[in-house]
C-alpha cells in the first residue's frame, strides 16, 4: 500500500481542487490555452532539472513510496504527474481566490473571462 503514497497525494490535490471548477465556475479548463501557457514552461524546466539531478546521482526516489514505473531517464511517473497536477491545482486555487475576492491578480476580470 505504501507504493500508492505519492500517487495518493496527487489524487488528493485533484479531489480537493476539482470542485472549484464546478462550484465556483472558475473556468480553468475552459481556458485551456491559458492553462497550457502556465503549465508547459514550468513542466519543461522542472522535468529537465529532475532528469539532470537523477543522471548526476543527486536525486533518487523511494521504490517503497512509488509505483516503480520509471520513464526514460529514470524519472518516476508520479514525479512527471506532480509537475502537471500541482500547477493545475495552483491555478484552480488562484482563480477561486480571484472569483471569491474580486482580486484581479494583475489582469482584469474581463480579460480573464474572455
């Protein structure tokens, strides 16, 4: 059961933030291009960084806490998912705060809703 620890945390993040899309209608998924612009650069940089750290022997992952599925370069599938799930949950949370408080977060609501 310990092998599901990392994956379970990622699922938990999604379960907690997914209702924000439906209940508060934050429209993160509807604005998928904007979401990709937020997630893709971070994903590329951090996956590259982790691959480098693994190759240099600076980084390793517990086989007891992961599924044991390694992608090319030795990166666990959960780590790749982490770099997608956490930014997605962060964007959902940010948009929920914007919706509830009226905070423009640096861009007008009209632009965000367009």
